[in-house]
């Protein structure tokens, strides 16, 4: 593995936080207006965000730099520790897409139908369950919850523009 | 309606034909009703009232009480939904953008609708609404501690031109009370430091604890502290004196031209049809005029004043113009 | 005083009032345990029913909802890692690890007992110390509030776990999230990115649902090998017993007192109390290394503190007319509706009612105890459901909760985004506790700091010249640095002995 690859792998999270910190720091002038004020506090709407964003940037840089010096050590420790746990990021991504679709579809199909679709998808992604389990869980989580919340608590879940 | 048809079909054995038939019927009915018969069978489903503040606050409890009273006059239930955030502007935006069919209404108080559009970039103005009923109002007022050197409004006004800097507290930037304080200090030229709090009760606590010199807020919320002999209300922003505060003058009586109040009202999105608004107005006028509701507003320290659709909208528009002018002055 | 007390007992023990307490605590338990349905909402929905009751019965009903709603937030925190109320956030840090180890019933048991004791101590404090403590509440101006919340923030350093820099970054992002929305002093929007929804800031409960629950769902789905992640509840504890709480009695008493003191300060609330109590318990614990990994003592501290707040927060409400939190504000409304004006004279004119409030707090906690004993065994069964069925249930609850909190899909979007953030934090081993503390306290810290600096024309001396504020800063320095100093001192002594 190239040294730059090792560097990236060890610092992915710190580089991400550094970039987010930079993004917020640079967006402050466009995102936070300053209304002129008469007080002498010396602190305005931008002060705290600037302090926070700078601190994030500095800490991320510090972590990256200290990682470079301790690079070898980190690598060896990790290789001993990790292998028995394999993460299937594909399944996580599918679950994310399913939830995102729920948010998109709910205004059209309403809570009941969309939730049945979501629960079914999630249970298929997880696996290890029979079709009748899926049917029972999906039905139990849609109509009864919707009805109970509306009837007992007067809390109304989204109803669709296409289906009720 | 559609759900019901689907449900009955599924239980009855011959799904496909009946389903198609019912869909056809349903589509026709929906299409027809959308064109003409909207008002005739109004309301045919539950009515939602958006309250732009959190559950349990003064506006929320008033709105819920009004909804409870009004339910008597409708065949359908009325649900109160809290959409709080950003001083009520989030919920007000939602209400302004709601389908103008009379099934989504808006119960609010002045801050979010008449002051916020002048100081924040919000996607609505008073023109996005039309009135149904106004239920109550409360003036603003200024108050000081009992041990303060300012015994009356005149003592306070005498600070004009002196070097005294007054620490003034209020319930939040851009609200009615803040705007009134701004107007008062601008007109008199008295020096100040401005300390906003999140909510009137925190401002009252700060005054009583001696952390600020003067606060602006509704006199009703200060009643407890006044009775305890801890604070003194100097002046009211109503047009006339209030029975609950005998001897407390209005600004106008003392020659300061400030008359403004917080109003509580029920509104609908602008394009709601006249016939629907007429039905709503009749029912909610009855609800707001009931003895129970009037007694309730009094316990919430609001002054009961029922206005019809036309009057409340005129009042809202006048308030908006007034506050806009003050806020622009800076 | 004595006849008032007798009157209160005679009122609370009327059979219809007993029924009201039972109904109220049951409602509170359901609302508290479901993420997204808050105690405030429960109390609001119950409020209209109190209009037709006598003032005493109305207060009794509300008290039941309030006490058990505050307690029940811990149930979902322990079982599904989602605090039902913000003040149960600290409970999740230890409760959920215990559930993963199959010791959920023990955790629930400690949570219940700690809550009940905290609630009882708080109820007694309400009546005996109310007038005295009320004066203290007024002494808290902006500088004092800043000192208190800043003290709360320094806890971050001690809940960060292995890596302090990761903990600090997590906290800084929490502060950044807290700064989104309309600025509290100037009224200008910050980081709204032209989305109007963000004017109101990022919803706290929505973020918690994301960071705690949805992130955990992603985590479970991603684990290919071990699907039955929750080991079955097979600890020795099969019933809920007092025995569990006995070793922690001192922690519980101390935390309850912390809860009472913080509850008296208006507008601070249960979450900061539970953080401070948790931190103090960890500091003085014999096994501080267990904290955050499944410490019963940690649950005891957090839960007794946030229930210690319940009655105490009514002290400024009743004596000064200044509500300590949103629920107290509704209590205030309920009193006003019945024509009772809060203030010092309320204790003189309405002594009977005041004692009724105290006795009903005591009753509510007792009823809640027995209801909890019955319900917890059923709640605990949740853990034994296979995760292929449990995860969709939790997910649906999360979506419903995130939606109902503001009645809009924006809440669900926020929860999903923070689900991804939380998942990334799990994967890269960033602790979520500092972020949660920062989100809850961030707004209060900035607001009080800026209010203070306006009052002092920009001079930070205001924080040191006010006695209470100075005291809190001295305490902050002491608590932050004393462990290091003691460590150094011990090292030196041991080293000296060897040499």
C-alpha cells in the first residue's frame, strides 16, 4: 500500500471534520448577517460560530499531525483488532435509501401504505424472517398505529394525496 | 373517503370490478365536489388548526379551548397541531402555504404575523391570510422593581437627556414588546442596554432578581409579581386603562404616542372560499362569544374582545403597518 | 400547618382522586416511553380535562402525568437507546450497554427505584424549602446562569472516553448544531442555508432520535455475522427489587439534591441536572471506568437527578409565578384557570392546596412505583424479540416520533441525516455523549454569556465579581483539575515510597 493511501485511511474522519469545519467557517459571512447594534458587548452573532469552527479546524489538524507521527503504531494495533467483525455497508446503504424513499413517498401514498412498503423492505434486507412475520409486522405498524394516534391522541400522521 | 371505499371492497369478495367501479365513483365525486359543492357539505373531514407555538403555552391553550368550544357546532372533530419554531414563523409559514379549503386554519398571536415579516426574511405577510374571528387581546406595558427610583412614568421620562443607561429586558428580539420598547426609547432618546430573554417569564425573573432595570411585557404575566409587591407597572400600551390595573396610566394619556396590543385570532389561508369562511366564522364567533371561553381568556390574563372576520383582518393589517414603521426606524 | 397536611391527605385519598393518579401515571408512562411524544405534550392534552375538575383533582391528575412521564423517558433510553425525553440522555449511556449485555431488567429496576426516590425527596423539598429556595432562584441572573451552564459543558471532558480530541470535536459539532437557527440576541438567522425550516434551529429530539436510534438501527443492519445482537435478558435478576438500589443510596441522595438545586433555577431543566449528577457520581465512584459502558450507578445518578427536578421546578412556579420549565408553565396555567394566582401569598391563602400538591407528588411516585413494577416486566420482553422484527418496530416508532414532534416531514429528514452522522460516529469511534451535552447546553451558554457581556459593556470581569458566578467557576476549576492533581500527588507519593 502506498504511503498516501495509509495516510488517507488513518485520517479519513479527521479530514472530514476538517473539511466540514472549513465549510462552516467560510460560509459564516454569507449565512450570518450582522445587524448593527448599540451595545458594547464585543460579541455578535458571528463570534461563537467563528470560535467553534476555528476550534474544529485546529483540532482536526492537530489530530492529523499527531497521527502522522504515530502512524505505524496505529496501523499495527488496528490489524490485530478488526477482522472478526465484518460490516456490510451495502445493506446499510439500502436501509438508508429505503428510509429516504419513505420520506419522499409519504406525501403521495400516505402513512399506511408507505410504512408497509418500508417495513417489508427493511425486513427483507435484514433477512431471517418468514413472509407471514413480515405481513403481520407491516400491518401492525401501519393501520393500527395510525388509527390509535388519531383516535386517542388526536395526532394525525401524513395522509397521501393519491391514497388516503 | 377513498380509504373507506377501498376497505369495503376488500372485505366483499369481488375486488377487481367493484374496486374499479368505486374508483370511478370516487374520482367523479372528488372532481365534482372540487368544482362546486365545497361549501354545501363543509366540513366533511376533520379540521386542523395550526398553532405556531409549543404545546402548553398561552396561545396554545387558548387555541385548544376555542377548538373545544367550536367542536359543538361542527359534525367533524377539530385537531390542534403545534408547529413551533423561530418565534412562531415556522408554523405561520406552514399555515400560509396550506391548501385554502378551510380544513387548515391558523390560530396565532401578533408576534409571528405582524412583526416578524418586517425583521426576518419570511415567505409570508398578513396578505397571505384572511380573517375568521379575533378572540382577545393584551396590551404591552413597562414595569420596574418596587424599590426603583422611578415611581411613575413621568419619573422615567425625566431621564431624557441624562447619562443614565437603563438595562431593559424583554421576551425576545423582534416581538411586540421589544418593538414597543424600541419605539419608546427612540422617541424619548433615553440611553439603554438591550437584553433579550427567551420568553416573558425569564424577563420578569431577571427584573425581580435585579439583573435588569426595566422590562416590557404583557401586564397579565406580571400580575403575580405585582401582587407580591415586588414590581410596579408604570404604563400600559392599550387605548384605555385596564380594570385589573387601577391607576396605571396608558402611554397615550401621558403624551407618548404608543398604542399597540398583542391580538389572538383565528385566520385562514387567503384563497379560502367565501362560503367556507362564512360557515367557519359563524361557528367560531359563537364559540368565542360563549361565557366559558370568555371566562377562560380572562384567566389567561387576556382582555376578551370578539371581532368578526372583517374587523379582525382590518386590525391585523393596521397593526402590521404600525409595527413595520417602527421596525424600519431602527 | 398540621391541619393543612391532614386536609391534603383527606383530599388525595378520595377514591376518585386515587383513580385520577392511576390514570395520570399510566398516561405519563406511555408518553414518556415513546420517543417523540413528550411529557409536555401529555400534560397539554390532559389539561382540558382538568377544567371540569376541582383545582385539587386537576393538579393531582397533572402531577401523575408529569412524574411518570419524566421517569418513563428512561425506559426507552435503556431498552432501545433512545431517550424518551432529553433529560434521560445520560441514562442511555449506561442503560443501553447493560441491555446489550442482557442485564436490562437490572437497569430498569435501578432506573425505577432511583426515579421514585428522587421524586419523593423532591416532593418533600417542595414544601419545606419552597420559600427559602425561591429567593435563590432570583439570584440567578445571566452571569450566574452562564457559570452554571459552563460548568455543565466542562463535563464533556470527562465523558469523552478514550480520546479527548475526538470527544472535543464531537462537542464542538454539538455547539455548531446548537447555533443553527435565529440568534437569541440579535434575531438574525444563522446557518439556515436558505431553508426556512432551519430558522427554528435543529430540533433536539429529532437529533436524538437520529444519533441514538437510527444510527443504532444502521449499525445492527450492517452487522452481517451476529444478527441476534441483543443477548437475551438472562441476568440473575428476574424481578424488580429494592436490593439493586441499596449500594447506590448515597449516589441517589446526592443526585436528588443536585436535581432539586438545579430544578429551582428557572429555565435550566432536568437534562443539565442529570449530566451534573452523572459526572459527580463518576467522579466519586469506586468504579469510574464502568461509566458509559454499563454502570448501574450512572443510571441511578441520572434518573434520581432528573426526577429530583420534578417537584423542585414547581418552587419558582408557585412562589414567584415564574415557571421552571414547560411543564411547570402548564401547571401555572392550570392554577390560573382555577383563579389561583401564584406568589408567596399562595402558601398563606391556599395552604391546603399547596400541601395537596406535595402529597399528590408523593402519591404519584408511589403509584408510579407499583405501575412500573408491573409494566417493566412487559417492557423488558421487548429485548427478547428477534432483531429482524424489533428493528422495523423501532424504526417506525422513530419515524412517527420525528414526525409528530413538529408535525412535519422536516423532522424526519433531520432524524435521518443525524442517523447517518451517528452511524459514522460509531464507525470512527467518536463518542456521542459530548455532542448531546453540547446540543442541550450550547444555546443556554451562548445566550447567557452574551446577555452578561451586554450588561457589563463587554468586560468579562462580570463573571468574577458576582459571588455566585465566581463560586461556580471555582467549582468548575476544582472539579476539572482535582483528579489530575490527586493523580500526580498519589504518583509522587508512591514513587517517593519506592525510592
